[in-house]
C-alpha cells in the first residue's frame, strides 16, 4: 500500500505566507521609492537637454527662412531696377518696399546697397548700416536693443550684360525673430514664453553664439507631481493596509480557501468520466496541502484521457496559424500578418523608438521577364533569407508585395536603422546570383522612416514616408539606403500633386508648356562646343517644373514612350527654329520602352533633313537595356546605319558591365558623375582612369559628366577624356549657348545636380 502523504495544516502555511508577504511588500515599497527618485532626477536632466535641442532646431529653421527671404528679396525685379536707377530709391523705399508681399511682418527694416556696399540713399530712419563690407558678412545678431534682431545680407544677381558676372549690388534685412521663436512652434519640453537670451559683452554676436546664450524654463509637468504625491500617499496607505491585512489574513485564508478547495475536490470527482474540464499537474508542489493532494489525484485520470487530444489540437492550430500568417514562397510573414502587426503597433511600442524599413528589388520585373518566374522566385527567396539573417532577435520580416519586403525595427534610432539596412544591402550584393543564371548584378533599394511614439498620425504615416524614401533610393545617383526627411517629401510632391500631374500630362500628350533646355558638351582641350544634350522642362503658370517631378509622374503613369515622342517633336521644332548652332549637334535621351518600340526608327526618321548640318545622338542608359537586349540592339543598329550616333549614358550607375560595349552598337560612352568625381580619389581614380583607357582603345569616344570645378576638369583631362559636360562649362538653357568656353577664366558653379 502506498504511503499516505501528510502535509502541514493550512494555518501554518497561512502564517508563513503572512510573514513573507509583509517582508516582500515593505522591501518592494522602499526599493520603488528609491528608484522613483533616481528616475525623476534623470528625466529632469533629459528634459533640459531635449528642450535645448528643440529650441536650437527651431532657431536653425528660422535662420534658414530669414536667408531664404533675403534671397527672394535680392531676386526681386524691382530691386534690380533700383540699382540701375537709384534716383527714386528713397520714395520707392518708403512707399513700395515694406508694403510688398515679399517682406513679412517680422522684417523691421530693409536696405539696398550698390556694388561697393554703400546704401543707395542715406536715410535717418534706416535701422541698417549705411555701408557694408563687400562681400557682406554672414548673418549675425544685433543685441543693442532689449530684443535681439537678425541681420541678413544677400548679393543681387549679376545683370545679363555684365561680362564678369559680378553682383549688381546687395540687400540687407533686419528681422525680429523672438516672437517667431516663441509662437510658431509647438514645444514639447520648453516653455516658449520663457525663452530669452543672455546679453553678451558686445552689441553683436553670431547665430551660434546666440544659440549658446539661450535661456528657458521647462514646461510644467503636472503628471510627475501627481505621481510623486500619489507615491507618497501610496506608501502611507500601504502601511495601514498591511497592518489590517496581517490581522485579517489568517481567518480569511481559512474561510476563502479551505471551503472552496473541498467543494472543487467534490466537483472534480464528478468530472472523471465527463468530457472537457481543466487539467492541472501536481498542485501540491513541495509544500503539500491535504486538499490539493485530493485535487491532483482526482485530475490524474482525466488528464491521461485529454493529453493526446490536446497535443493534436495544438499541432493543428499551429499549422493553421503559420499558413495564415506566413508567405509560402519566402517563409517571411505575409501581408495579413503585417496588417495585424501595424494595427497593434501603438500598443507594442511602449516608450521605445520605432523605425519602418521598406525594401524593394531593383528592376525585379525586368529580371522576371528576362529569366522567367521560376528564377524570380529563387531571387525572392535568397533576398528574404539575406535580410532575415541581419535582423535582430524578435524582429520579423514581412513580404507585403511582389518584390517588396518590410521590417519594423523597435527600439532603434536612425543611425542603428541605417546600419541594419546597409548590412542587408551588403548581404544581398555579396550573394552570388550567377549560380541562378543571372548575369547582371542585383541590388535592392531601402527606404527608412522614424516615428515619434507620442504621435499617432506619425505612426500611421510610417509606410508612406518609407515609400517616399525608397523612391528616392531607386533614382540613379542616390544611395541605395535613404532615410526619410521632410525635404524628401517636398521633393516628391510632384508625384502626389494633382496640379503637377495635370501639367505633366498636358505637356506629354498635347505639348502644352513643354520646353527643351540645352546643356553643352565641350571639347576639353580648346573649349569648343561639340554638341548639346536636350533636357526636358515643363512651364506652367510661369513656373518651371523640374525633371525630379516630371519623371516621377511619367514613371508612375507609364508615359515614357509618350514623353519621348513629345521630346522628339520639340527638338525637331527647335532645330528648325535655329535654337542650336549648325555644325554642332544634339543628343536625345530615350527610355527603355521607346528603344524597343517597333516605331522608334520611323519617329526618328524625321531628323534625316538635319543630319547634314547636325550630329544627332541617341542616349540610352545601361539599366534600360537589361530586358529584350536583342530587340534594343536591332533598333539601335538600324538608327546607326541611318547616320545617328549611339551613346551609353550614366555608365557606372546601374548594371554597369563592359560586356555591353562588346555587344551593343555604341559610339560614345558617358561616364556617370559618381565615377568622374571619383577621379580625385587616388585608388578610385586609378581604376576609373584604366577603365577609360581600355574603352578608348576599343574605339569609343568618352564624355565625362558632372564637371563642376577646375579640379575635376583637370582630373578628367589627365584620365584621357576628350569631352566633358557640367556646370563648369554651362548650365541647361532654353537657347543653346554658342560661345566657346574659356576654361582659363571660368569660375566653378555651385553644385546642383537636379537638372
């Protein structure tokens, strides 16, 4: 007969429990109070630092706005008129200048200076200096009055008739900014009404010095004070409750536990042969109670009957859940799982930062069309595996579209998120896709976006922001991994603006507002112009829509062929109108769909009458040739036989491969700006120089893109480039420049590659 186990009475256990609970609660209360005081001190220091940072950020924005206002004022046509005819400046200044919409209410004074820095008129009431140095000093703060003011100076653009392109004069603004600093931004940490500045020893100071002299108070935090009072009261109440609890626990345990346990034991005896019920294992543990032993003995028989059924149901449930939430091809979580995760994201965050990462396979449709869907599936599986290998513990990969993957990075700042995304890109670049039969290198584009945990709208816009950043990453000349900024959103407005969509559509379909601007390609030895590249622009309501917005709409609406046809018609009209000097030539960019179109040779045939006076070049990019390379080569060869020249554009920016040069009918190779600017780096420069020499020896002509300063010009000459293109030689213009470029006297243009 089995030995009967006899446990201690429940009264003994209750007494032991009372002592243990009291000790634990007292210790926990003391520890909690100590930790609260430490955390409160840390939070206060962190709030001061965050407040100073947010004030500094707002001040930087105010400075940028002030300098932008000075730039608009300097570009004002009436300012140029006053510089040419200053006789009526005093009257214009008093009755016209400050009432103009160009100067907002925060501008308290404005002045115009001639080339020598003298004010156009000496006025007693002027709050700006009557003379400034040339060029004027950077923006600075004047603190002679109780409230500091910002002084901003800008050069007035040179007149078209000035051969030396010297500024026509200068403008100055005095701007009161303290009210803006306090009122135009919703501060989270600082109390805006307390923001002020410590007065320095001098009457002027730089903007950075003013930022260092900022004074402020933190916003009141009633929640923190309430928590502190609540904690103090809780400790007192806890002491009272513990005393009462100790006196009442023993009889309560006897009354509340013993009787229910006996009732449960009787009930479980009746459930032995009944289906369902709760399965419990070894309720007694190491401190057995007589009643709990009865519960364990009663449940053992029923547990054996249910264990097999429970295991089977658990397996089936797990299989169904996996099927419903995972992508069968890649093993990643699927769109359904992604939607559920994003819906619950605010609850999962707590006080952690969040970053959304969106990955897209570059030219995946081209790979799928070229090598077949089976190879495309293998590519997706390899990419999903590479990305998953980089993710941290607890982070899930989601496949939310055909070739789009997403990751939500919790407790991850911008720097860490960028490192993770770049490691994913490196993993994929390092993978040998040639074993799948793919000859071209494969890349991904990643868009990242951070969100504040306290901003629900910011969280809901995460995916849209990451999509904007990924769109920028996919554009040539940009990094493969891009973090979202508000500037990116502004640059991408064209893709989402109905006004821009309508303007682009009307220009492409009806030719309304379509303009061609011509940038010269120059002989690097003597500065003579060889030909011009035709660059598309659209004019709408006296505003020029730039290519960054044009091509966003064209690609989104699949208007590549229609745009190319409109460009061809416009270039023909410009040649007939004499906008391009005979004896030179023009190059036209064609998209991939146009290059393989069966009518492209017929469309370009209209250039035949001009071929005797002009060289006409067709520019295609490397990435446009990845699909249907045979048909592309056939059309390009036919055009070449009819007298057109063929140029491989942006060499080195996409699927760069010298193999294309051996199989394609190419006359000219245009090195991408990234390769040309790398000439000044010793290691990269050697590689680019050897590549250029090899292509030259194969009989191709070379053009260096992106020459913007004399150092790059000399590096391109030394590498063997005979022709070049860039702002150093000339910007795109509605009418092609005819003059020879004097290299010895040219000054570098500011960097601006958006054209």
